[in-house]
C-alpha cells in the first residue's frame, strides 16, 4: 500500500516530484510489475480508493501528500544560493 500511495502521490500531485522519497520511481514500477499491479496511476488510484472504501475511509490525495512530506521531507529551491546549495532539503516545510 505504501508503494502504491507513493507512486500515486509522485505522479498525480502537483508537488509530488519534490518529495525526497528514499526509493527511485523505477524501483516502484518494477515492484508493481512483479506483483501484477498496474503502473497506470489512474488505475492504481481506483484500486486504492476501493481499499479505502472497504475500510470506510475517504482517500484524500492532499492528505496523503502531506503525510509523505512530513515523513520524507521536501526539496525546496533557493535561487539566491549557488548550485548545489540552492536545493534545500527540509523535513517539515511551512
């Protein structure tokens, strides 16, 4: 479930690519193929919503995104600093 949520947030949320996930996207896709799960994010999101509905919970992409930012941090750009110091990794962005 974590891999599926991570993949959906990475691809569907506007800022999903900015999260400092500890695993490359390709590893998630390979894991899905090995388990026979779709890599298409819309199909995967449909399956996730079914799981949440069975548990009588609502699936909110924004809430899942914020959970991942809190857990893994976010990459922010500070254009005043020279490269590579212009990329600031933060765990709890404001």
